[in-house]
């Protein structure tokens, strides 16, 4: 008896999961970057890298 699986549409599901994960990560990044301490730390790193 041969079993055949129909995986048509799997790529769509995978793209949807990746999109949801990326949106969640972006939301988390926005929350983190709203923190004053994190913003100041990043600005200090950029200033140091640019020599200013």
C-alpha cells in the first residue's frame, strides 16, 4: 500500500510562520529600543565607532 502525502500549500504555511515570527521579533525590538538605557547605550556605541 503506497502512502502519498499532499504537501501542496506547505510553502505558504512556512512563509506565514516566518512572517509572524518576523513581526513578533520586530515588535520586541521596538519595545526594547524605546528603553532610554538601551537607546543611550546604542548612541554611545555609534559615537565611539564614528569617532565623535
